[in-house]
C-alpha cells in the first residue's frame, strides 16, 4: 500500500524529494490535510500560514536542491521568533506579536532548505500554565509541556520535524508522553538566539522527529555541518549506567516494570549494565535547580508582571513573587551546588557509553491542567548533557512511556548511535 506523504519520516521524505518521486508541494499539502483532519481534536498549532507554506514548497520544487532538509516542513514552538509568522510566547499578552527577524534556529532551518509550516502550542512562557493542546493518543490526557504542540504535531503525523525548548524537562517529557523520538542536545550546542528565555543558565533547544535518523539529519541542518548517518548505530554491545535516582518510587509501577523488562532485554543482547546511585544528591540538586529557575525566570518576566499582570496566569504571577524573595547569595549558592553536581555526574558517568533512566514518571497525566513532573529530566538539563527519548515502551493504559538515554557532553552523535543500538534490541 502506498503511504501518504505526511506519514513519511523526514529522512524518507528528503530522499523521495531528492529522487523526484515526491514533490515538496505534495508533502506540504498532505501535512495540511492531516492537520485539517486532526487539529480540531489535538490543538497542536497556534498559527498556520497555508498559502505561504504552499508557495514556499513550489519555490523549492522549482529550484535546485538547497540543503539537507530541502522541501521538508517544520513546526516551531511558539516561543521561537519568526519574522513572517506571529510569536505569542504562549501568552495573550503577545497576541499578534510579529518579531522583526527569525531566531537563529529558524534561519538555519531555512538555510538547510526546510519550510516553516507554522507555530506549535506552548505553555505560557514555556512555564507551567498549559495550552489547549491534547495528547494525540487520547485527548483526555496531557501532551506534556512545555513543548506540547511540537510533540503532538510530530506524533500525530502532522509534520515530520519540530523544534521545542527545555528548561527542566520540556522536550523529553512531552516526547515521552506523545511517543516520538527527541533529543535535548547539550547546553549551547544549538543557538538560543531569538528564543524566549525562561532560565538562561539552563534553557536548551530540542528536536522532535519520528526516527533517530531524522534527529541526526535535523541536528546537522541546525548546526550547519555535514550530515553523518546513524544507520545501525553501534556495532558492539555498549556499557550502560542505570540511574534510577532516589525519586524512583515516584514513577508509576508499570513504568518501572517496563524499564526493568527493557534492561533484561538489553542485558541478554550483551549490554553491560551498572547501577549508579547518589544518595542525598538527587533531591539536593532538585532543590537547587528549582531555586535557580525561579530566580532567573522571575526576572525574565518582570516587565509582563509590571504592565500586564492581569493577563498572566496564577503560576506565572507566583513565579515572579517567589523570585523577589530569593536573594543573590541564595542564587549563587544554588548555582554553585548545581556546578558541583554537574561535575560529579560527568565524572561518575564518563566510563559509560550512555546512561539509562525513564523519560517521565510514566504515562501522560489524565486531564490538561498538569503537564507532568520533571523528576527524571532535571538532572540531565542541569548536567548540560544530551538526552534522547526513545518511544519503545507502553504503560498499562496503552499510552507511550519513553526510555531516556543520556550521553556525554558534546557527545550527541555517539548518543544517537548508542540509542539506535538500544532501539534495535528493544524493537
């Protein structure tokens, strides 16, 4: 049976466009048809410019191949500036706001030949107050946050690639809940220029896709470098650390069971697994990252708080209020604690090819009021290490549960290769 263009991965679509068996216009029209069919239920998008997307696809078809992502449509989280589309930062304060220029990641995406299909739903200011976006597997459940629409749109076959942001767990967690591949690269690996900050010492761009190969292709485009295929990944069984953390009992029982089953499968395939623990450290670092986030985010939002307080959600207002009570000495103490924790984790995990943990506490929460806890994400954002979500497990209700694979600093390519080996064993 011939597949609809919107169901192709980015790598498959790019190859088909290059061979001439698929046009960029056909791909974009197929994605728009999928959005028309599903968007009334999923609410993944806050802005679409259909005519502009089709016109851009026609230009791509009429011209020579312009880059790795030639003709591929991409969705961008609504905290990322686009000169030709509104950016509202998930807030009614900025309804209709039109930035004067593209964020660097948008410009690099265009440079690689891709098309900006539209803006995906974000929580307010990439914090806690949710959008109306739903989980495409079950609309009664949350898609996660804050990159809600970016995960849902890719999961629901509306677009092959999307960009989100992560301050604590806002890429990996929604990718887990929605069942898509995602990478949160190491801090600073992708330019944050032109993206709305929440906490500057932690904020990181992330990529969502429907395969590991797609992530490698997208990362190459966003870093303006040669594309190195992942293929079958590692050709040997890896050495893997297993990091349950002292918060493990907060994970859902079925998620813990699926994680243990995955470990057993990997061990049978030859992986060398080593349990790692840090008694007392995990909660200490959770407190530190939360204090630092409040201190930084509260100051980022001070203009909105001063002039548009009535249009801010209660959580955002409380964030600014809490930030006022945090002194500079306390912030510096938390930052120092985070740096010590980062150095400890990097040294502890250096002997391993990667570290395994859950991507979230389990299946997506019921209801749209809660985007889920970050208990298994914050350490790797704090450590500035790359993290990968593999959609390889299901909970008791049938919703996705992600396996998180964490790599070494500046080790994104090696992480993707290790992730591919793991995925092949668990398939």
